[in-house]
C-alpha cells in the first residue's frame, strides 16, 4: 500500500504575510479530502504548485467562519463550478461544515460569484450541515466531526482512522478542551495549532487570542501519549528558522516526533 500523504497547503495564522493561512488535505489514492481553503485565491496557486487538480477534490470541510478559513471556500466553489460548466469536473462536490455555517457560505457565494456558478450550489455542490459527533464516510475514511468548544466562533475538528490503521485527529486552531479527550487520547497523529514559542509569549500574546504555544501543544501530546505531533497556524516573523526553533522548544516537553511543515509540503503518515 502507498503511504498516505498529508498535503500541507498553508501553515500561517490569520494575519500572516509571509505564509498562507493554515489549510491542508489528505490524499487517498488519487482523490483529496480538503480541510479549509485559507482566506483567498492564493489557494489556487498552491494547488497548482502541488499538482492537486481541482477536479480531484470532491470533499471539503470548512471548520469555522473566520476569514482565514472561510473566504477560500468561495474560490473553491467558483473553480469547481467552472469545471462543471466546462464538463471538466465529474460527479458532485460535498462541503461539510457545522450547521450554523452552511447559510453563511451560501450567502457569501450569492453575494460574490456569478449566477452561472452559484446555480450549482444545492444541485451539484452540496452543503452538508454537521452536528457535534456526526459521522460521514469520506473517500475510504470514516470521519467523526466534533465541536472543539471554541471560546470565539463555533468551530469543529475531526478524527479518523487512516487506511494504515493509525488514528489522526485535527483540533482546529484553538487550544485543546478536555471535553474532546476521547478524540485526542492515544491518537497516532495530532494536528495542533501553535501560535508562537512559549518564550515569546509576551511578544505575541497567544493567550489573549485564545491560542497555544509550542510548549502547550507539546505538553498535551506528551500527556496523551501521542507519537506524532504536527504544529502549524503560527506567526511568520522567522519562517526560515521556525522549524528549528519550534522543535528545540518542543523537545523540552515532548518525546515524540515533532513536525513543523512549510507551506506546500508533504508529510507521509
């Protein structure tokens, strides 16, 4: 069996200028399960650079309403609809989001894209509203979506078992809430935000924004006995040195594998 791949499209937080906003996809055979699309049409260049064809993306999950997560979905809907118009996109597309978000996505599209594209919403581009704990079968995965219990906008994460039997959990872009323990404990891969280094907390003030530091994420992964930790949704003041610095701080608190990916990179799962 080929190694399953995590396609990392962007790794930055909402206000970055040297990175793209955090979003990614799981590749399953020649299809992709995409999670968020960032805050603009920069996602289109990233998909092109990483050789991810839009017509191979039939499943997209939108986590929440913040601009760095939701605005890119308008571009994805536009490009998918364009492919449908040209008979270059086979089958239907499915966009998963929590139940409060579907009308927001529909309204954004109605206000910003042409009618010839908008008309595919609800005919071939389907908004699938989710409740906490809902299950969906996406590609070859059984996916459980869950409310991360955000202190800001309502936000969902997900957990699934990869084809190689390993469990992967994505916690969104806010700190871990203990009510989500059943999705996190003993998973093999944890995808976790790390706004900045703990030693730079006074500079970046992550706690005021309800975000984590590298130390916080690593202490959680250590306590939950998680072997692989992916850190992203970061500030971007030192992109070249970020991986080295984050790993250096993280290894003080965590004995597993730390991944600090660049934009447009791949992680073998």
